[in-house]
C-alpha cells in the first residue's frame, strides 16, 4: 500500500529541504510543536484536510499516552477509497 505522505517536525523558520508538495502544517495544541505535511502527488484540498485532522489526532494521542512526538510521522493512505469516516 502506498503511503499517503509524511509529516515532519519543523525546527526553525523554514522547511525547504523537501521536493514534495506541502499540503499543510499542524500545530500541537498541547505543546506547540509544528509539523509540515508533505506528499508526492498533486495537492488535493480534501485529502490535505483529512491528513491534517489525522496528524492532529496522533499528536493528541501522544500526549494522552505521555510519549514524545516522533520527528517523522508516516501518513496512512487517506484517499477516498480507504477513508474510514
């Protein structure tokens, strides 16, 4: 199964090291860490919204489980065919 992209923790003010398309940025409501969501295919607003929501849920879950956020989070394939919601 192809990955839906990746979310990488942002450090500093720029994240221009990737050739992938920036789909969005998620900020953890609890600790303020920022993650950029990037993927290979052309941007899709609906997919980007699902990815942002999924990453935000993972960040909340990290705090519930009292664990640190990973620097890189592999995103599941959240395309229309595999969307759960």
